[in-house]
C-alpha cells in the first residue's frame, strides 16, 4: 500500500562521540514498538524498523561509501574527505530518501542532518573557501542540493573531552571483537580542539539558518546521563513533534 500522506521527517545530529548511532536506533525502536509506526532510518547505517526490530537496508551502498570515506580519512586530505561527504549527502537525499519517500513509512529519520552537518563541517574541511562562504549561503546551497525538509532536528550535546573518551572506548570495543552495525574509525577532526569548534558550529547553524524555519529544534544534553535517560528524552521529543505535525 502506498501512503498518500507525507511521512514525518527528522534528524538526530551532534559532534562525533555524542551517541548518535546508538541513541537514534534505540529511540526509533521504542517509537516503533510503542506506537506501531513504521520507521526507516537513512544514513550510515540505514535500516527499517517494524514492530521495534531494526533490519539493515541499502547495506552495499552504505558500506561502499564508508570504504571511500575511510580511505579519504586515511589519506588525510580535506578535499577528498569533502568529496566523500558530498557523495554521501547526494546519495542519501537524492537517491535513497526518494526511494523510500513514497513507500509505506510513517517516519523517515537520519543520523546527521543532510543540510546542517555539511554546513558545519565545511568550516573544518572547506579550506580557504570556507572563510569566503558565510553560514547562511552554505545553508541555502545545501537546501538546494538536497531538496529535503525536516520536521524535527534533535541535537545531542556532549563535552568534547567526553566525546573523545567515548570515541576511544568504541574503537577499543570493536578491536576487542564487539560487533556493531557500522565500524568506527578515527576521523582527523576527532580531538578536543576541533570538536569544540564543531560544537559551536552546530549551535550557530541551528540558531541562524533560515532553511530550518518551521523545523522543531530540540537540544538534549548527554553529559553524565545513562544511555536510557538520553533515549527517553529523544523518544519523547519524537512523539511530541510527530503529534504536533500530524495533529493527532
């Protein structure tokens, strides 16, 4: 059955180490199991959720982009990393999101926002060009490039020092054999100084970008909180925004 009503669209974002992958999956699984809503999450990894159970989709595509991105990080050239990020955004918004947009999903979600995140990370990876293109122009360009809209953006906030500790712990766990939907490798910006700058960039973008007009913005502090408490806050934000936009 093809849906006649547009799905609710949302993003969960924040600096590396804020817990995006884990919190997004747990919150969406809870939304699905408690409400019966059908959910698809795009980005890397991508999965659909039915009755609270996540199943990966588009796996070959997302893993291929991960391999390209990992190589660019290993080479350490910002221009190549920018190209890899651009490829990911275009594939997600212009191909994958359009494939699921007309199918039977109530919620389309992504970890990282396809407009906000490229706008923020351009400060770090854009080189000399970044200083010549202000935040608003970047946001308008990303809106034009992606053609997406979001009803809700959840920003997960974390101290950069804590973020680095979490990143190191996750890499160590995977090296010890712990499985995850998507392997973690270290990006060149994953240090306290650069993550601090990126965190400031998120706040500026969410406060200033005109392309986010009409989007609910929710900030969730993840410092000194157990994962379940953060998941509860994100789940509540999703339910409240969904109810508001769907007028249930």
